[in-house]
C-alpha cells in the first residue's frame, strides 16, 4: 500500500529521540493500513489460482498461507520494542531496523535490498492492474452497447500513463502519518470490490444451479505444464498474503498504552481473518462459476458481462484502492532513500504558491527521486503487462526471505533458542518447508513470464 517514516540513523533509538512523533493510531487504523496493503491486485487472481489447484489444494493452500502470515506477523510484532517486546526502551520503526538490531548490518543490507525489489515490483504490478481495470471499464461499456461478440479492444498504454501521472503527485505525501485518510478510503474500496466479485460469482453459481470445477483443477496438455501452472498459482497466493515488511512501520503509528505489540497482534488477527474470508469466497465462487474457463483476472477477464454498471463500479473501486496501495508500499522505499540522502544538497524545501490555494511546500530531492521512481515503474509495466506471471514472480521473490527467514532468525536470536532443541528444530523445519515451496513457485513464475513474453512477441510478428 507510505508505511515508514524517515528512518533514524541507528536502530538503537531511545524513546526520547522520537518524542516529537505523534502516534495516534488504534486497532482499527492499523486494520485499515493492513487491508490496504494486503487486499490488492492479488485477490483478483485467486479464482485462477484455485482453478489450477482444484477444490482441495486451493482452499488448503489459502488457509496455509493465512496461518503462515499470521505466525510470521506475530514474530515481527515482538521485534518492535527491544529488549522486552512490551516495554523495551528501544523502538525498531521498520523491518530493516529490527533485522539490523537482531541479526547485524549484513542481514539488514540484504533485507533492505529485497524490500526495495519487492516494493518496486509491487508498484509495477499495481500499474498493470490499474491499466487492465480502466480498460475493462471501457470494454464493459462497449460489450453492453454492441454485444458480447463485439471487437472491443482497448490498449493499456494510456491508462498506465494516466495512473503514473497521478502517482507522481500522490508520491509527494510525506509519510504514513499523513495518509491515514487514504488508507481508510482504500480499505473501504478493497472490501467493496471484493464483495462485488464474491456476489457476482455466487449469483452466477446459484443462477446456473451448477458448481463448476474439479478436485484436480484445470487439465493441462502435459504433466510438465500442469506442474508449472500449479506452482505459478502458489506464487500468486504467496503474493496475495504476507505483509511482514510493513508490520513495524504500521505498528510505529500506534498510540500507547495499551501496548503497541498487543494492538498490532489484534489488528493482524482481524485483518487476516477478514482477508482469508474474502479470498476463499472470491476464489471459490469465481472457480465455481467458470470452472476450466476461469479468467486470470476475475474482474477484467470478462467471465462477467452484466450488470455492466456493477462491473464498472468494481473496477473503479479497484483503481481507487490501488492508488492508496501503490503509496502504501512505495513510501517505504521513499523513506529509505530519504534517510540515505538527508544531508545532500538536494534535500531542500521550496514553496509553491498556487492561485486560490494554500502555499505548497515541496522538497527538491523528494520531487526528483519520487518522480523518477514512478516513471520507472510505469515504463517497466508497459514492457511486461502480464498480470498473473508478474504477481507470481513478485510473490515468490519475497515470500520466504521476508515473511519466513528473517522473522524466524530474529525470533531464534531474541529468545536465545539453542541449536537442536525442540523449538529450534520446529522453526528450522517450518523455514525449510516454506523455502522448498517458494523455490518451486519462483521457477514456475519465471517460466510463465518468459513464456508469455515470447508468445506475445510471436503474435506481434
């Protein structure tokens, strides 16, 4: 969905050093931030993922990733204050700070790099999704007017450029404390379009009187193709769930008392439960409605045509949500860069006076870097506009290291769990299992992305 304030120069931050920061967040503002960051473009691919996995493996994998996400989130929540998770005098205001304090500078550098790759990639995915949704609105109106067989084709270039232009302006929002309103709006939008997708799928299933799909999912031409599609679907689900990278940044907005850790854990339980409900319903009803014909994006693949105005509303809600979601993730990367360049000559403010409006204060470095960042995500999205494949790659790249490895390692170090004890073996087995799943999902998603790219080139020649 930014999620970090400017990072401090050291992870060992005494409370007096951050006394000027007003923390007013509650359980419900945290829920809004989490839902904004979690329920995004990933929910739209879940029916397709369910179709690849079938009626048993699909729901079980969603529940598995929900449990994994909640477990890793709890581990990260305990890292906000140190050394005591409830009353420790040191605040770790970001995931990277927590890694540096617990695992050292090298691990912090690696986690920071992976975070930047993930946030940048998420921005690309959001540009792609927004463009497909805006194009879907045009197609929906065209199909309604001229019939479902009409040649209604609209390009993605203009919608991507429009979204990029909007994000250039939105990226001037200073930090997470300045965008609570945007997170609330985005969270409402995400629940709205998820509910519409759920309702449309349920209505079609009830209307047809038939539950489509099978135990094993869609049949592929070869067992190898089926293998790749299954693990690409796993990558898509992995992209749809974890939010460990933004946990501490959201936690840093919470007021205390009560304990920030307790509040964040409550918010995480509420958010993951709500998210899982919507994911199971959207994925399940979408697959039940279309079976082997389930589109890659349930709202833009035109399994649904009518009522066209409701489909338009859902896609419009997705676009509004992704405006906030893009900022939720991108602002974290912005905060990292702002910290690194806080002493450069470009880090100067200037005032822009506009007619009939209050003077607007802008920062030279912020304007230059954030504009270049938005332009880069937009250009890459235009070069690789492949929704399911991009989501799979992004999910597989970040899932194991950020949602599993670092939280587990920080827990082992903080609690001083000795090697080969029962808890140590349990944590290591958990990490190894997730690593194996993650590796196969990454390979499958890269294979799908490369295949889609070459197929697209052949079609244009």
